[in-house]
C-alpha cells in the first residue's frame, strides 16, 4: 500500500518534468541551426564553384590528395548522402530539409521582409524599398562592374603569367576610374527612385479615371434605382477610389517623416564605405599582381601574402606606410601615388559632394515627390466629388453602410496617415 502511494506521488513529477519540453526545444533549435549552416555551405559551394574557381579541387589537393575520388565522383557521392539522409529521416522532415535548402535564397529574402515588417517601422521599410529599387534600376551596370572587379581580383590572386597579371592591373585601374566617375556623375543626376515615383504618381489619376469610371454614377442614377450589376460596380469603384486616395496621402505622410528623419544619410555613409573598401581591395590586388609579375617592384621583408599587401593598401590610403613593403620601381610607385589620389578623391571631393550637394538635391527631389503624391491624392478626391457628388469623408460613411465593405483597410490607412 505504501509502495503504491509512493509511485503515485512520484509519477506526476515524471510526467510533468519541465526538462522534457526544454530538451525538445533545444533539439529543435540545434536542428534549425544545422539546417541553416548546411544550406549556407551548399549554396556558398555552388556559387564559388560555378562563378569563381574550383576551390574544392585546390583544397583536396593540398590537404587530402587521397580523397580526389570524392571530387571526381561528387555527383554520386551527393546522391548517396542524400539517399542515406532520406532513409534515416522521416518523409516530412526530409522533404522539408530538401525544399529549404533548394529554395534557400528565397527563404532569406522572405526572412528579411518578415524582419522589416516585424519592426513596424515605415522609415526602415521605405529605406529598404528605396535601396532595392535603386539597385535593380541600375542592375545591368552594377552587375557588369561587379563581374569585372571579381574577375580581375581572381586573376590577380591566382594567375602567374606576367602579361595576364599586368593586364589585370590595368583593368582594375580602369574599372576604379569608371566607378568613381559614375559615382561623381550620379551626384548630379536625378535619383532613379524618384524618377520612378514621379512616373507612377503622374499616371495614377488617369489610371483611376480610366479603370474605375462608374457609368451609373456619372449618369446621376440614384442608389435605390440601380440594378444589382450597377450597384456592385458603384460599390467597388467607390471603395477602390477611397483606398487610392488614402494610400497616396499615407505614402506622402510617411515620406515627409522619412525626409525629416535623415535616414538617407545612412545611404551616403554606406556609399563612401563601399567605395573605400572597393579601392582598398583593388589596390591590394594590383600591388600583389605587380609583385608576382615584377618581384623587384616591391621590397618585401617576411613572407609575402595578399593580406600583407591589403595591410599596405590600407596604410597607403590613410597616408601611412608599412615597413615590410617598400615601392622600389616606377610601376609600384605609380600604384602608390594612384591610391593616394583615389584616397584624396574619396575623402574630400566625394564626401563633400555626397553630404552637401547630393543631400540637398535628394531632399529637393523627395519634397517634389511628396507634393506629387499629395496632388495625386487630391486628384483622386476630386474624381470622387465629380463622379459620386460627395466628399471623401462622406464616401467613407457611405461605404460603412455597405455589406462586405473594405472598411478595415480604409480605417487602417486613415489611422496610419497621422
């Protein structure tokens, strides 16, 4: 009897042990991290293998030459590993992991969008939209320049042929000059994002008039006398016009706050950092290529490496020097003087232009965009008055009386306007 009582006393503690959910939660987090790291590793391998060079062959040859068969038959090895994982894991888990890894780039984009929405920050959202639109509007040029830099860097690091190395040095200098010239002219050109905003904004009133024209309302037919089809058209057109009006005014309000926040200054800082990094890496690659093509061009103490030349590039950019590396030939001295010139351009001319001329121009263009959005919102409101003979507030009260209305959307837009 006492033994059964003791079992009854112990069993609730065993069943309700808090360590079991904790262990399950920890295991789930560990599996999530493993899946994430595996997806990153596979996509990194694929991108580098396809677009850069066969680094897997290089690593195996240097670290484990006896495993070259794994590289030669990597397809069959990958199929075997995948089959083993599918055999061990449950069907749902295995399919989920495979889908997650295959569509990982889209998963990352979705996570970024989720994080932005989770912050509930219009300023952050607008900043991300502006960056994305600007990037894709110049995608062709950005891609070509990026591909050119990447190709020249790889050639400078892995090539040993003298003409090829010198050609990569010349190409990198040319690409840097083009990039800096493009950055200079972009200061004075209208921003891509605002040109797009202006094009879209100017077309909205005409689009609304063309697509949402309600013949029954234009003819002055009263609501009680409308047919079912006319009433449905009346309801849809009125609600859509009000939503357009609220959306345009909401966007103009948020852009006003964005203008006052100075968020665009972050973009200027990132632009300068990007150009600086591009310059440092490029001159390090050029110096390293020149050293391999002409070993006497630089006097190097210690073991020469790309990292040492990168350190030399950083020190040169800030008007310093490195005792381990000394320019000893005309070509190496020209590189040092060229980097000093790019440093002066970056730290004085471009910084001054970005934080004065570009900022003022950006604020002016953003102000014009805000005014255009408000004007478009007023134009849509005028269409409501003309077609339905009521103000926007009266239209909202009219929509409240309708069944299956869009009041939740309209009220959310209206509340966020303030």
